[in-house]
C-alpha cells in the first residue's frame, strides 16, 4: 500500500497530514502524561528474537 492509498483508506487529506506533522517537525510536541516511554532493547519489550536483514547497497 502506498501513501496515497493509505491516506484515502483512512480519509486523511494533505491538510490533515500537515496539521498533524507540524508539532513534530517543530519539536514542540508533548507525549500524553500517562504514556510510558521505553528505552532499551526492543527484545525486552516484545520478547522475541532478533532477525538480521541484509539489503544490497544498490537498493538504498
């Protein structure tokens, strides 16, 4: 699914996207007060094993 399909599926306009992104781009956003931030290995958070994925340089 590309970005345009995703936006259409969720009824998001370019104006909505700009309004939502602005605080993050300006660095003036606040997390919800009761929301926990996790710092550390994602393995501790999800209890799964790590998978290494190797991409060819030409694909970047």
